[in-house]
């Protein structure tokens, strides 16, 4: 999906609803092995409860950043406040369970860099999608852990996920236009 997406949101939701069962959405950095590993740490309690996440996407889209925030925390966006332009913006998300996300997105021709820092109640981790390892910071110090590469298998990313990313992106662009926080649509096809 392009970012920003054309208005109005009901047309996008309708297009996604019409596509259900006919297409598959598999291209997202949220499926990358380092992201899956960090999420496994969250699920196993190694980081404690997620508190905040910072995602920086150079050459990526706001949808990519939203996908990463959701994949790492397991939380859903509720409200977004954003400043910037269609090609460079900073967005603050309020997510379920009180988790907050800071998303920095810039169109950077020739650059492709996606990084994230997930802060939990007991430890935090840094993720660089270009690196073959993830750093875990905790009570036992910093550990550099290799990431297993996975192949095959089915995708965990659905059109419902794409609709959430699209709705959050549209709300962020509305926030830029109005200068106010905007609720993220909770209905999805």
C-alpha cells in the first residue's frame, strides 16, 4: 500500500474487504527474523511488560512502522498525533495497555534502514533489520544474540493487519492536517 494513501478511508476499507480471501499480504518488515525473535522474548517474559517502542524507518513507510510497533508489542493503536509532511513525519501512538510508540518515517532515496528499540518493564532490546543479531539489555548486561533465519511457513500478516496499518496512516495524516490527535479507526474489514 502506498503511503500516504488516498482518501477517503471508507474506500480503502472497502477495497481491503473486497480483497479478503483473494490476495495475500506478505511484504512487511514485521515478519523479519529479528522482529519475530524480539516478540518471542516479549511472549516469554524476558523483557517484562512492553512499555514503549521507538521505530525509525528511513526509506520505509508509516505502515511499516505501525506494523513493527504492533508486532513487537502485541498492542493495537488507539490514537495518533503526528507532525511533518507526507514524506517525513514523526508520529506518537497511544496503544492498548498504555503502551506508547514513537514512529519516525522519512523518504530517504538510496537509504533503507529500519531500526527499533523495545522497552519493557525489566529489560529492553534494540533491533536493526540490516544486522544479523539483536541486542538484549537486561539485569545481566548486554547480550548480542544471533537471529535464526526462517524459511517457508505461512505468513502471520493478514489483510486485517493491513487495514489497521492503513487506518493508522490515514489518522496520522489527518493529525498533520489538523494539528490534533486523531482516533485510529477500530473497525476493520
